[in-house]
């Protein structure tokens, strides 16, 4: 072996041993849609904000043959993924896929252990799977010594989201990557909104009814197809409402934003995605002092979101705890994905 070849081999071994010692951590926030869900499907704008509940992912290099071990504390489950031994039906497959895509982009594939620990409730319309994917991509980059761009992180996380949702809008991975508030329209993409949400809190209350996004989307589309001349003006009005809500956010006019959320809830009820349980939660929040309250996400079940002045948040939460199995008090997270290692 030549001296140059020996030196190259030694350098690679040193670099690989350094990877084995590094543990990288990253986190990403969840999301809440403030206005525009369902109407966004028909190319109307929607506005979403990052929620300060975070998915945390720890990535550690392993020795030996290539494999990726994915563990989720929330699911109480661990799975080993090897080449040609991949369980694509596993709920842990999307994080593995996100890690694999990150390694392919960087051009280095090493065995890894991935530990997921998320504060974001799963299947609640808060973007839990996207937050995990975003944090996974960022942590894999960090463990390999590469600071991936936010654009790359969001793009790779979106590819993992396709496995979960089929044809996602991209809202979830975008808000988890960038944080803050965004406006989204299918035909135009995303626009970051300049906003200071520090005076307000978000209170989320669980209806206790499992949500079925696909079923709700089909239901709303069927109603639109049945009564297009009746509902098309409502869709256009929802688009104007989202624009007004964006203006209110950038102006810091949260009373106006709350009013618009109330109107948007009425629109969602009109297209058939509310029920008595959700209505009871919405009106209890308003009666307790919320600036506005509405369904968030697909509806039919899941959560409602209430916008409150910070000093009123606990009072609203207490009123909702009397009738909801789970209440979350949170804030808008200005920061998106955050690399918290390596160490």
C-alpha cells in the first residue's frame, strides 16, 4: 500500500471514529392552522403558526453493518431497518426514510440509532409526523458534520410526509422548519408573515373524538360538488377572510384576528365538519374570555383552538378542562427547527 493510500485510509478511519463519538440532537415545533382549512384544498389561502410543543430527535452513530434503529418513546416501539429488510407499513418507517434521504443528500451512509421523543400529540392535526421528519433530517446532518439548509431540511421532510399523507400541502414541514407564521396558497406556495405573538397564547382542547382527515375532506368536497353555486361564494369569502387574518397578524391586532377565527369557524360548520362536542368546546372557550375559538384541522373530531390574551389563557383552559379530556396551553414558536447538538 502506498503512503498516500495509507494516509487516506487512516484519515477516513479517524473521521468515522469521530462520527461514532458524536451524538446529535434536533427539535422542531408543531403547528396549528388558524384559518383556512378545507378551503385551502380549493386553492384558497390558509394561515398556520408554529406551536411551542416540540418533537425532539437524538441521532447516534453505530458501529458495524449499515442499519438504522428507530425508537419512539411515545409509541413504546423500536424497529431495525436494514437494506432489503424494510417494513414500510411501520409507523417508524417515515423517520427512517427521512434519515436515509438526508444521508443520500450528504453522500455518506453510516449505521444510526434514532430516538424520538415528542410533546406533540399524534393524529391531532398538529403536524407531529412532519415535526419528527424535520428534526430527524437536521439531526442526521449534524451527526455527519453538515449543517443542512432549511430549504433542504423542509424538502426532505416533505418526502417523508408523502409516505404518511399521500399528497400533503407542505404546510406542516414548512412551519416545522421555519417557525413563526406562514400564509399558504396551493398555486403560489408560502409567505412568511412578520408577527409578534408574545401578547397571546393558544389554548387547544381535545374533543375526545378521533378525527379522520380523509373522510372529512371527501365530505366537504361532496357538498361543494352538490351545491357549487351555493358554496363557491363561501370559498371565495374564506379566501378573503384568510387575507384579512394575515393583515391582522402583521398589525398585531389580535382582537380582529379572534373575530375572524370565529367567522371562520362558522364557515367550517356550514360545510359540515363540526358537531355538538366541538361546538360546546368552542362556545365554552369564548364564554371564558377567548378572543376567538374554532375547529383546527380537519374537524369531525380532534381539537379546537382558542386565541387568548396571555393573562386569560389559564382561565380559558380551566373552563375547557371541565369538558375536555386534554387541554394544552401553548404559544406561537418563533423558532423552527433547532439543532441542539452534537455533543
